[in-house]
C-alpha cells in the first residue's frame, strides 16, 4: 500500500517493516489459536447482548 512512497521506504530502512512484522505475528497467533481452540462460524455463535444496568 505505502511501498511506493519515499517516506515509507526511509522508515522501513530505519525501523524495519513493522506492518509486515505485525501481520506475521498475527498470522502466527491465529495458527496457534486454531490448534487449541475450535472455531465455529460466526453465524453459529449466539448474539452478544449487553447486561441490563438498571436503566429505564
């Protein structure tokens, strides 16, 4: 997305490609979670409701 801009290239040179590192970590965490937690399609999950806090 930003690879064509000079400032992005400079930041990558100075700091590393942080967005790519974050994407890699997120994918690693997703794979780890997939091994230990069964995934149900979102449509099968019950609707999330807010608790009643005594408001009229």
